[in-house]
């Protein structure tokens, strides 16, 4: 089969390798749509990932397709069935799993290799995070289950809930910094749950999508040199109740903290380069009683919730997929992502 293999920093090669065969409990799917994402772009640029992969390795982690082979002991699945698989599964038996903190699992098993004609799903993921795609849901949209699961996990970790919308004098004011696919997903989910969402980003077309997804205010950072001051002006001089950082840039993490009101929460969602550091104003942190949260990945619960949300089709998720491209154009696709010419691209290995 044809597959993309990451060898290092911006060193991605299309190779012909043996078709995978399923072992006990495993499933093989023919990939019909592998969606690109900001994480893959960062991994391609940096040449690796702190937890998810070490080159050389098969590349890509968002995909949906059709079951073509079942390993010994697999039951409840059929050949030809459309499925989506999360790219990980917890062990369920470590310190964190016993406390239901599955994203922190000490033995979290990752699976890469979606930019290929076929993808082997490990037994642990088959058991916990392989899901049937509803008939009405398009395969490329279903492939976005993994990033949306991360977003839903992130929303929950903010402490935000629809109960706040009902109990507070006004809806929570939430700032999302970053107009990539993840930032836009946050906007859609939060707006649907009743929050007043401010979106800050650098692309006029993406900010327009943010408005379509429910953002009440959009700010182009190229025209907003002092974002914390503008946010205070928009929030009666206080700052946002919750700020979600979705860029993975250390300086923007600091900006996110500066945009938060006393008593507010900062969700540091975007993963920064390894070993980077930020500076925090201790007076603001202490006397302002800020909550800073690092949020990583997802859990089996949110994987299921994500597929359900996508299936409800109450948000125009297709606006996040700029185009479809064959596997042979994967390198060019990452260049286009680097230049912010596309948001997500559905790679079709069959083309």
C-alpha cells in the first residue's frame, strides 16, 4: 500500500509498504478520508511529538473508512462497515485511569498512520474507541471526531456548563484565541451551549466562519495590537470569564492570561514546542485568583460525544474542510496549511 512516513523535520515521504494484517482483536480499515490538522502540521514542522510519535513512523491520526479485515476474536463488527477510530485508548489500569483521568493515562496507546490506503486499529482502540458512523454522516465529517473530542474535553475542563448560562446574570464571556480548526470548533460548541464568544485570529475568512459558528465578536489581531485592553473594554473593564488559547505559541499563552478577569480560568490548550517557557505575573495570578489549566487530548466519553455532536449537524462543520486532495498532494497540502491557505483538507488515499 501507499503510505506517508515521517522521517524528521519537514521530511515526509510517500512509500510503498506491505499491507497491514490484523492480529488478535485488531481491525483493518480502508481509509476513505484522513483529515489534516494543526497537530500534524506542528509535528511535520518540528519533526516529532513529545508523546504521540517518534520518527521514522507512519503519519496522520484523523481518519474514517470501511472495515476490510477482522482479526481473531473480533466480534460485533462487519466487513464493509463504515467506522471512525480515535487515535488512542487508555490502559484503564494505571494510577490515573483508576481516577477516571484517562487523558493522563500512563500507558496511553497511540495509533498513527492515517495518511495511507489502509490503517490497522490496535485491539485496545477497537475495544474502547472504534465507533460506527451513522448513515447520515459524511465520512470526511466523521473523520473529525478526534479533534472535536479534544475540544469537548477542553470545554469540560474549563468548568463551563450550560448551568452557568441559566444562573449567571449574563452568559459567560469566553475569549477564544486562534482561528484554526480547533479554535473554530471551540467557538461552535461554546456558542451552542449559550456562551458569549469572542474570537481573535488573523484571517478574515476564518473569522467569518467563526461568526457563522456563533461568535458574537470577532477581532483580527493584525488590527488589535493590544488585545488585553480591547477585551477589558468589551467586558466592562474586567476581562473574559474564560480564555481559551488555541495557537500553541508561548507569547500567546501570556496574552491569554492577561485577557482574563479576576477569578477567571485560562485554558492553555494549544501545545507549545518542547521545553518552552512562559512568564506569569504573580500578582495577577495570586490576587486575581486565576485558574490556569493545561488541557491535553480526550477520553473515550468525549469521543462518543463528539461523534454524536457531528451527527446532529447543528453546526456547519463542512466549512472547516477547505478541499479534498489525493495522497500524492500531502506535502503540498502541508505547505498550504503552513501558509494558512487552507483550514483542514480531507486526504483521500483512493484518489
